[in-house]
């Protein structure tokens, strides 16, 4: 299922870009890294990373359509998680000034997370699949004719997780998350061709 979804996303993105593109193609994405260590004696440090490249185009002015890859991971002592997936999105921009816009986006994603815990007697692996759909609200600032930065202020959406090895495990989450300049605020850059 995961491979089929990723292939459909890739095919969809490639077929969309084959259309006449009068407003431009772009590449961009986000990159994140953090490292934390507690002051408590013998505590294990935690490292988080994320990388989400994206590719898209403007079929009409003030509307972008794109695909992104979703990769992230966490490492803390003998415990690690790694996630890989992809998403499709559509963003509608509303100009405030010549360089500043607000956008509302519709997003869909699929991601697989593999968790691994190392014990003295061996290693335990667990896999979780996640399907989500959400609206997001964000800001865009055009720094030059080619470069823009985007920031997400919040989300409203639904996410469902499941474990292929254990059908009884999983959860469904519907939620809203608004926060100006705190977590989950994220910033990415786009380069328009």
C-alpha cells in the first residue's frame, strides 16, 4: 500500500508538471535538527531531525500544487525512530502587500514510522503507518523574484495511525493546533524557476 501511494504521488506530480506552466515551477522544503540533554545524572540525550523537500508549480496565479517527501527521526540511547512518507498539497495565497501573503492549504499525507529498541536480549522493532489530511494556515514572504520563505502558523485536521502487525493497535486524532511563533511553527524556503 505504501509503495502504491508513493508511486501515485510521484506520477501525479510528474503529470501535473507536464501541463503548460505559465506561473512557474518551484523546489524547496524544510530542514530541522535539535539535540537535548537533561541535567539529571545518567540521563540519555535526545536528538531529533527532519527533512522535507518539496516540488510544485503554480497552475494559476496565487495557487500552488505540490508534492513533498516526509522524513524524520528521533534517537535517544538505545531507542530510535525513523519515518518516511510523502504528501500532496494545494495552497491558496491571499496577497497582503506586494511581497507578503497569507495562505490556506489543503494537505494529505502517508507516512511509515519504524521504531527500534535495543535490549540486552535483542532488538524489538515496531512499525506504524499514518494517514492524515489537514488544513494549514501560513505566511509567505517573497525575498526576491526567485526566493520566498513560508511559515506555518497552525493546522486543523485528522490523522489515523495503525500497526500492520497488530490490527488492534492504532488511534484516530482530530485536532486543531494554533500557535504563533512557537511549536508547531515551521519555516521553509522555496526557489522559483
